[in-house]
């Protein structure tokens, strides 16, 4: 059974730092991995999707990498801003349409 | 942009009531999903549907049913609401067009309280 882990559960940093968020998964047989952002009391916003054949994807200040063989993904946030404060979740898709989610990492960027 | 709309942001119901949560998407997506999100447990899949009138159980279907009579609408039904169904409910949709690597798009969620 696929399990997705995000450590640490929370992170507090000063504004301007470059950040690395970690995601690990136990079964490397995945179609893709998706990173989401969730603001308090809101739904999930899709940030990046990396296909199993890709190594990384970039969108603005965000860069996500995937090492399928080792079961790891990282989300890199450059020059963090207070507006980046949110919970970040990763999810992997296996052989069906289902996503398996990590429990998320709550990020606080302090001005 | 994809728009997934959940009919209520907040809902308060009583135990034993039959509760309907509605979700509508405007992008002609084939797949629709219902999740619940609880502190410490993360997101768990309740049911999903890959076509009209088709449904598959997720990880925690007990106490729930679903209905998909039209492609754009996916309803979650709590047959007899109980306090342990107090949670944040999230609807999502995704397309089958363009291959296997299509992202899921989420609504804003319904925070349901059962008293």
C-alpha cells in the first residue's frame, strides 16, 4: 500500500529564504506526483505536476523535482515571501485515478 | 480556468439527518472525487466516479453514498449523519483527455458539522 510522508510537519522561516520541502513515497510505481497548496479553510490549489518520466517541473519561483527510484520529491521555493505561507501537500498517483496524499507541511514565512 | 464549485462552504446538520453535498465542475471532466480532510489524518478518498452513473469506493466509503446523474455534477450523500462525519469535505475533478497525467482540481470545500 502506497504511503506518502512529508517531514517536517511545520516550518517557520524569515522572509527571503530559499526553501526545500520534502516528500517521500514507498512505492516507486507511480504515474505522477502533484504538489498542492492549501490556504486555511480553503480547498487545494494545484501547483505543479511531475510525470513519472520527468525529473523536474518549474513554475515561477517554484521548482519540483522527482527521483522515482528513491521515492522522493522536493519542492523548492525561491526567495520566500509572507504570501507563501500555507500548507503544502504532495500526492502521488499510482495505477488508478486515485491520489494518495501526504499529511502536508505547514509553512509560515515571517516578514 | 477549471472551476469546481461546492454548493455550501459551511453546513450544520443534526444526527440522523440525510445530508446532501453537491459539487459541479464546468470543464467537462470525466473524473470526479469526494475526499474528507481531518486533522492528523490528511485527505482520504471517499468515492470517485469516472463517468455518468459510474462510481467506485475509495478508502472510507462506509456511511456515504454518491450520485452522478449528469457529467458535471457529483453528489455526496450521508444517509444518516453521525457526529464522526463532522469534517471538511473536498470535491475534485480531472480529465481523461490528454492522457494519464492530468491534474486534479479542487473546490473550496464544505465544512460540515453534525450536532
